[in-house]
C-alpha cells in the first residue's frame, strides 16, 4: 500500500516591491477599523504575497488559478477576500479602478461539519473527572465551550476578579459570561446550570491556586502563565486523545450552532450569541443542521422497520 507523502510547504515570496508603502497604509487602515490582529496579519500577508508593480483582472485570475492548483478551496477563498479588501481600499484611496470589481470569488466546496454525539461529550467529561485543579479547570472549559459555543480566543480572554464586578467577566448568579469577540466587541454568553456548577467548582479550586490573583480566569499549571488560545487548543486536543475523540475548540462552536435550531432557537438570536455580523455563517450552519436532521430522521425510520 502506497502511503501518501505530505505536500511540502511552499515558500512565499514576500518582496512587495513598489507596493510596500501601500501595504503599510492598508495595515494601518485595518487596525483603525478595529480588525483583530490575526485578520490584519492574514489580509496584509495575502497582499504582500501577491503584490506586483502593475495589476489587472487577468493578474488576479491567474493568481487564483495558480493557488487553486496548490491549496484548499477554503484557503484560496480567504486569499481572494484579503485581496478584495485591499484593492477596494486602494481604489478609494488613490482614485484608481478596482481590478477586482467584476470578478467572482472561487467556488468553495461545502464540507460536512462534525457535530458531537452524546457519547463523545460524555467521554470528554469523563476524561476530566477528578478533584485536582487541572481536572476541575478542564471540566469547566469543556462545559463552557459546550454551553456557549464561544471561540477559543474569547474563552482565553475571560477575566476574573472575585468580589469586583468591574474586573470580572463572570456572573454566576445570572449564568452570564462577558466575552470579547473580533475587534474587541463585547457580548454576553449565556450558560446553563450544569456549566455554571462546573465553573463554580473550578473557581473554588482556583482560589487556592498560586496564581489566583491574576486577572485571567484560566491560570496554567506548574507555575506557567494563564492559558492562551493556543494552550486551550492543546489541552482540548490532549483530553480528546485520552478518550479517543477527535476534538478542537472550534468544533464546540459548530456543535452549538448546529443544535441551536433543534432547541427552538431563532436565527437572529444565534447571530447575536455567536457575534456574527452577517448572515453568511448562519446560512452555512443552517444548511448543515438541516442535513443532520434529515439523517437522524432517516435513521429513526430505518430503526423502526420490521
């Protein structure tokens, strides 16, 4: 059996030539609009990679064709959107024609989004069972992810100040957590009683931790600093390996969004809860949820056969 070899990572030529000053100005423009640091890096990186002295529609089209032969559809779509934002800004700034004004974005093939089974969620909970600080912390992290569907970066950014509401993003009495989404925009995430109890148990354990005075909710272990989004990702993946479940933080967000209609939730509410600014993500998750409901209905019919 032939084992497929991993595709080597291509080195990106990043000499932007005469467009370098414009890219610097574009970076300032994005930062001024409050774009997240990761968004700024992706957008300017794509333009830096593509930049040339003279551009037209054919250049953009050739670039997209070249990318499609080497990268995934989703990655190429992200590169396209980055260039689109740059040239829209550049055309307005310099009063020049936008070379992408009538171009269509590359078609992205939809993929089924994995949704947790009840067995998988139970296995994850059992993997964290115990009374140690790390076990109670990881249990609370998974409970909050499951209940609220927030991003990993949002969970990492939760602040906690016992007895001081001005420093704390956690309101256990009302079962609410203030999270800060893209661009630092705050919103309220609601959690159920089970998640609130898990968080309460963790906070009691946190009070005895050596880093309890830190303003971040999730201090690390072994004298390490608070958990970052990367640290949370690694912890979640490790807990998944312990119980044989493939898991990453964003899968909880998919699960929350796809099961929302089954719980009687409205689309507008889901947009508010997830911090979505446009309905594109709502349409994507709605289609996947309908597909999942259709499969469950089919399974019930098949199970009922004589």
